């Protein structure tokens, strides 16, 4: 049997976070889940995380609560996208599974100070991770890597410049992106390459297992808004689940804008090295004028195999019925 990759997941479920958890719980060795306030309040995100462990048959996975509010920013939620309880119109019972007593930030610190082989996945605002780094700065050399759904290589969603997870807590994102911890970033430029629609709701309904039924319900809420959804967090974790879904990435320097009047929360990617150089990587088809002296700190995902992602996602959800 192949050893599964060990991960801790910090998330704010959230509809697409739930899909990401379905993938991670099946394919990865999930050591713990930490909830953060983001899409909705912490009292719902931690409850939804606990619910997902029960639904997927893994109530043994510990769930911790971290911070509800961003470090400095005004409070921003995405309840119009995820519903006030974070699961669209699906009303769930309070799970039997209990929340761990330890604070999520202390769990992050203990875990990464005592283990060398666990990766961190972040699917929400980076508040907990930044607070953990501030409380225990040695984490900068203890966390081997962060796979982050957040940011955008080119264009935001909450604002023209900023993606939601970064926009909610730009100061936290800045601390994490400047920490020196290797980061793989899956931003909106990739998740916009995925298209989930009502057709997919029908496919899920036909599977006839409780995970698929729940997936169909929450997908129908989010797909109903624009006729399609990218399921951002599920796209992001696919980079850990299957090496062949993200088909192109580039290591560049990424700064988080915290001051801009119009650009606060933007992930500013330094693409100067990728212009007019290598036709395979040339993102702008322009002559290169400047050579960057900024050190790359992020591996930014660029291209995505939608067909393969869909096969993995649907195959995984169907397998919950076996
Ligand atoms: C991100 O924001 C949240 O609404 C989603 O759960 C995802 O993590 C997409 O911008
Ligand atoms: Ca999320």
C-alpha cells in the first residue's frame, strides 16, 4: 500500500471547502482540521468541518477551532455565495463529534514543531497560520510546505484585484507569504478553468450515496448562482491528490498588497522573468525589459486539466458508496 501524504487542513467550510475535504479525506492522511472564520462565522465553519468528518466516515479526524475574525481588517464574509450556515440551504443537525479543546493555533504549533513530514493545506483566510507564525516564529522553518487556495495570478473576485481568502485578511496573508515557507498557490486563474454546472448535480444525485447526495445539494446552491462554479478549494487540493491535474506552474515572487486604495488583498506576481524568454512559459508574449531581482517565494499554478480533475472528483465521491 502506498503511504498517503500527511496533511493538516486549515479551512472555512464553505461549499467548495466541503468538496476539498471529500477529496483529502479519501486520498490523503488528514491528521487534523482547523477551522477559521471566513465564508461564514467560525461557529458554522467548525461545525461544518466536524460534520464532514462524520459524513465521510472519519469522525476520528480531530477538528479544532481557530480565529473567527481577521487580524486587523474589517469583517468580510461570503454568505451570499455559501449561505449563512456555509452549506447553501442545507440545514444540518449538530454533529455528535466534539470539537477538540485545544485552540487551533496551538494545534498548528504543536503539530509542526513536533513533526517534519506533514504539509499544510489552507483553504480560507490565513489568520490562523499567521497567528501561529507570530506566536512561534520557528514555524517558518518547521512547516515544510503550504498548499494555498488563495490569490490570483491576474484578476480577483471580491474586488478586481483581490481574491476572497486574501482580501479577508491581507495582513495575515502577508505574514504567511513573507515567511519563507515554500508555498504552492492555486489562485482564481486556475479555478476559473473548472466548470461545474447543474449537469454535475444530476450526476452526483445518480450516485446514490450520502456523500454524493450532500454534494449534489450544496453544488446545486452554488451552481444556481451563475449557472456554474469553479469549486476553488477542490481544484486547489487536487495538486496534492494527483500530480497530473495542475499541468503548469511557475516559481515567482508574490507580494500581498495591504495598502492599495484599489488593490488591497491583491497577490502581486512578478512575471518579469517570464516575458519574452521561453515560449512555453511566456505569459505575455512581450519583449522582456526588466530582469527581476526579487527572489521567487511561491510556485504559482497556471494550467489545469479539467477532464482529469472531474474524473478524480466524481470517482472519489462515487467511492464513498463502496
Ligand atoms: C475562496 O473563497 C471562498 O469563498 C472559497 O471557499 C474559496 O476558498 C475562493 O475565492
Ligand atoms: Ca474556502
